[in-house]
C-alpha cells in the first residue's frame, strides 16, 4: 500500500519543530501502557537522555511507580526511584496530560476475543483519548502487535476526529515492539527497531526518535510492512515450535529423546535453527499474534493452513502433558483425584515474572478439574495473579523445601527457572514430570523422571 505524502512533499512547520526537538533531545517522550513493553521503553529513552512521561489507566501501577517500586523483575526499583527523583520519568493516570508529550508511543495490549478474533479495544480507546488532546507537532507511534492495516484503517480515522491532518499537523508511524524478557543479552535499547511511517516525514521523525534510544532503526516502505513484519516473526516461531511439539509426541512413542535429537541437529552450521518443545505456548506474542493474520485472511476469503495447524498443535500440548501425568500416576497405582501435585513454574518462560498466556494456568485448571490436591512454587510469582481466561484460585508459592517435595505424589516442571536446583528437586521427589528437559544433567534417581 502506498503512503500519503504531504502537499508537494514539503515539511511543515510542525515537522521542523519536532524534528529539531528530537535532534536536540528536548522532545518529551510519552509512553502509553506501562507494562512489559512500555516500562522497558521508558528505560531506553531515559538512558538516551530524554525526559519521559508514562501513562497507564491502572492507578495501582502508577502509585507503585511513584513510590519507586517496580513490578517488573528486570526493571530495578532503585532505578525507578532515581528517575522519578531526577524528573526524568513521571508516571501518571491523567490522560489529559497526553498533550504534554511531543511523541506518544502506544504500548497497550491487543488480546484475542473469546472467538479468537482480534480485540482492538485498548488500541481504539487509546486513540480516542489521544484525539481529545491531540495538538499540532505531535508524533504518534503504535507499538502494539496487530494485523496489517490497523494503523491506517483503525488508528488514523480516530486521530483524524481531532480535525488535524496526518503528515502535516501531526505524524503517525508503526514500530512493532520487540522484547526478550529473561535474556540479559537483549534489552529495549539493544534490539533493532523496524519503523513504518504514514508518510516520509512521519517515517523520518520516528526513525530519528528511536535512533537515539536503540542500536539500529530499520525503515520500511509502509505502515503495513512494519505491521506484517511483527506478525511474521511470531508466526515463524509458532510454526517451528509446533513442529518440534508434534515430533516430541511421535519420538516419545518411538522411545527417542526429542531434545537429544535437536541438540544433534543444531550442530549443522547452516539450514537449521533449534526450537524446543514445551507444555504449550505462553507470553503475549506467540500464542496470540498469528491468529491476527489468520483472522485477516478469513476476512479476505483466504486460509492460512500453516498458522491454524500450528495453533492446533501448540494448543493441544497442555492436554498431552496432563495425559502423561495421568499415565505416570497410574503406573504408581494412583489416580489424579486426591493426589498431591506440585507445579513448578507459573511464568510463561524461564527467569521472568510474566504470567501472560502461560500454559501453567491451563495445566492448573485441568488438574484441579480432575480433583488433584494442587500447590505450586515459582520464585518470580509469589502470589497467583488474576488472569483473563482462567478462574485462578487464591494461592501463594510454597517454599521449595525437601519436605514439600517429598509430600507430593508428583512434581510437574512447567517452567525451567535457573533458580531451581534440579538435583535437589529430583532427589527429594517421588516422581517428576519434566516438560522442559530441565533435568537433563541430573545423574542420580533418573528412574523418577518422566519426560513430557
């Protein structure tokens, strides 16, 4: 799709003003949505020397930040407190202050509806709030993952209700968030940013802004290319994870260790990238984003068979794990009902405190429905949070002691946190189901371990 350049392609006064502010780093950067994407983005811009203002509709988050408390593991509370005291970062729930920012970066959730259709409620509501205070000379960038054409067909019309003209009065871009929580080698400033603009001036402003805060900007020809880029990244991972999940089930039947197969295959220096199986997909991206594109395909009377098949395989993995639990307990002449089961790990991936879309909640739901006496441990999630799609019981993390492990009829490793001592866990457990190959280096008592 082509962009819509301004008249005669000449920069407006508004463009020149914000371009100058970005160059001098006097532009104030506003981030809407202070979650796992927005807060690290604030950190990147503060470190680049910009004054920032963070917006969130959750007053509890704002209160905690104002008190110098971080609610995200890899963002240090002391850093939050220092930034606030030095007036580099100001969190607020007052959306009337959106007009104070020269650049507004939208980092709000884009979940799926109950029918697995895109739910753009948060994006739409945010765009409406911005429109109420939108002023000439502001740059608006959507970062939330979504389907191609969202920025142009959904966000732009809502912003246009302000009476201002995109590319002339205000500027509009899309730059997909890229986060790798738990990976110390990557943070928001060290990951290249793909940027697509509504017009060439919007693209230039967004690239110039992000260029101060990230290692590299990657400009593309349109908003839609940037939106499609993020979807492709996550579909690539979802399809390949589905492949190894399916192979895990087959190889298990053949008494072949899928993890050993993958380790052998990845010694090939070309044409192969290792992906690993697990109890299901988690996080905000991979379990959700591919369905945005499959929805768009259906809307255009097309099908995305790879995406849909991968979704089916990955969605079935918690059921496979539960079946392995049933079989393992049955071999011990025990039913699931009444058995004590300890679930290790509620976060969706190792070493993070992010529970979004974690397969552990599906495992917990199915085990409770089958009458298990369930408890859990996660060093990063001390209390179970409320979840959108699950009726989560009030439960706190149990201390990972020898006594607690020994009391369990079965210990289910759902998340392979580095903090876990797997030799200790296996030594003191009666039976261990390992969904992550976390016990691969455990030498003693391997007869107690069942791979799933």
